[in-house]
């Protein structure tokens, strides 16, 4: 038996305590502000208030949410708008971000740092500030958009886009894209810069140049980043879309709930808004449904898309 084995084992065990010390603050914060609210929402969704006390009713609140016309109509409308919001971001925001990242990654491009700053700057602005600015710009009464379009000779195309059911959701989406396109841009840009120069040189030797190098070499190598940006877009559109819509359109997500998403629906259900009374149990039910929707999407990405991308990458 080695006489030094016990002290070495004791020394390793002592070192492991540092791991717990450094993990404890983050674990505590994450538990208090993320895990506990999720568990409490799931618990509240199984109860109803009766005679001043909570009564267990199982999945009755979920049946109510999906079965009663009052709740089901709002739920499916919000879910549909969230899906449209996600698809618009995937079809408009991410291709724009990928194109800009490809242009910024060109070694001979002058002023790339300035362009990166300009594209990423709106991301740093407060959502309230962004919403207020765009409300002023698009206002048919005092907005500058109408005057600018008239000066260009296309004033007849101007419409109160935020006030029309047919265009409100698309307008909000474009404002959101303007603000957040810098995030996927930087992710794509970092992935493109991480491609070894030897790979690019080998492609040039094989006769590829210009955009062919991007399509045939660079794009396949950043497929994992494309998948990551896709799932981040999915999560963001179901969780972070509330603030911009509430700022621009209010709690009712008008006009006529045409911009209503799961976040605004959850807000009205839990806290109430104007004539609608809040119900913490139905609000928790909406929150739990939103959690399961996100969980299904993330699970599909982790066990479906990501595995295929990893097999391709290997």
C-alpha cells in the first residue's frame, strides 16, 4: 500500500470544495428565480381558489384553457401569432444576419469594426425606448415616416401600420428584427471567423472562390451555429416577445388582439387588465402551457436537429 495515497486523496477531496463554493451563488440564484417559479406555476395550475383556500382539481384548468371558448380563443390566437412571429424571424432576421456576417467576415472589408458596432447598437437600447421611438416615427399624426415618404413621392403608400389588424403583427416583427438582428449576426460572425484558414486555402486550391467558398465550405461548417440560432430564436419569440408588444400595443395587444402572443395573454390572465380580472391559477396554467411548448421545441432540437448536425459535423 502506498503511504502517500491517503493524503493525496484527502487533498483532492479538499480541492473539490472549491467547486461547490463557486457554483453555490449561481445555483442559488438560478433556483430562486428560475426553478422555483416553474415548480410553483406547475403547482398553482393544478388548483383553484374556493372559499378562500386552494382546492386541488388536477388538470381541470388545462381542460378549461383548451376547451372553454373564452379561454381557448385567446390561447390559440396567441399561439398562432407566436408561431407567425417565429417564422418571420427565421425567414427574415436570420438570413439577413447570416448575409451581413458573411460580408463582415471578408478580410479585405474596410471599416468592419464600425459596421459591427452599427448593426449591434440597437440591441443595447431599452425596449421601452425602441417602442417609443417607433411609435413616434410611425404615428400618422406627428410621425416623420409619412413626411419622409411624401418627400420621396410615395406618400400614398403610407398607412397607420401599427393600427391595422392586417399589418400590425408584421410591423412589430420588423421592429423587433431591427433591434435584435445584431445577436444572430455576432453568433454567425464568430462562427465564420472560427473556420481554419487552411480550410479556406484548400478550397481556393481546388478552384473555388468568392461566394462558392461560402456556400460549399463555410456554410456547412457553421451548421451547428445555424441550429443554435434557430432554437434561440424559437425560445426568444415565445418568451421575450412580450416587452416589445406591450410597449407598442399595450396589454390588449391590439388592434383587436391581432398582436397578442403568449406573453401578453399570460400577463392579462395572471394580473388582469382593464375589464379582465386576474386569476393566478389560470395565469399559472397559461405559464405552464408556455413552458411545455418551449420544452417540446427544445427537446426536438436537442434530440433531433442537434444530433443530425453533430453527425454531419463529425
